[in-house]
C-alpha cells in the first residue's frame, strides 16, 4: 500500500460545471471529517463538496458522501477510483460549482470519477511503513549521539522534554526498531531507558 504525503489539487470542467478535486492525507475517520469541513470552509460558494476516503494499514476502511447529488452518482464513483489506486490514508474532496447544465446520472458518475483520477495523477506518495512508538529517558551527555541515531534509523521525534533528564518520544519504522534498541544500548551503556510500543 502507498500513503499520501501531502495535499494535491486538480480541476476539470464539464459543461461549464467546475470540479475541483483535492487529495488530503488523513489517517483516521475524525481527520476525514476535519478535511471535509476545511474544504467546505475554503469553498463556501460551492454547490457540493463530495468526498471519498480510504483509511487504514490495509486500506479497508471507507467513507464517502454524495453531498446532495443523486444517490451513488458522486461519492461512490470517486471512492472506486481511490480504492483502485492502492493509496490509503487519503481523502479526496471534490468541490462542484454548478455551471447551469444538468449532467444526468451517467454524466455525474463520469465527472466525479474523472475528477478523482485527475487529482491522483498529481499526488506524491510513499510506501506505507509500519511504525512503532518509542519513548526514552537519557542523560544530557548522550543527547547529541541519540539525535544522530534517531536520524540514522529514520525515527520521528514527536515530543522532547528537558528536565532532570531528557525524555524523547516518537515513532520509528518497525524494521529499524532493533537498530534503535542496539544503538541506544551502545550509546547509553545502561543509562538510557528505552521502551518500544510494539
């Protein structure tokens, strides 16, 4: 599976109706809702904001909405395109500004499907990497070496706390967890406490 790295946008016009497709990285259903609401706020004059989402490690959680378009003419065709892309943790919002000409159900299905295809051509993705959470407590003298180690094993730092000792937490690709553990042991000589949430 692939994951979406950053937001992408594409636009098509069908019989004077504008269809703006926006792909947004989302990894929970809560974030899907936030993504749809933010696109709605960006396009207050739009007639419809349809969405299609694929979520989860294996891309098996779905969400879609026709947003007042006739049933299964908007969200469903967009969702089928997104599902077929092999990308997960993605929400595609399609904003429609009505151009005055009714497209009919077949026309809508094609327009929303084509919009989703268009934005998927513009996205940047990477392979979905299984990650595990880590947290560690270390003495100040080990900080520089640990920072270098975290970079080497491609670990993210989500939180750093500087008090009596330093606390660092974040995520590390699962395949590098063992390297993080042995590197920490080498640097810390028993003075660094590392825990991995596997």
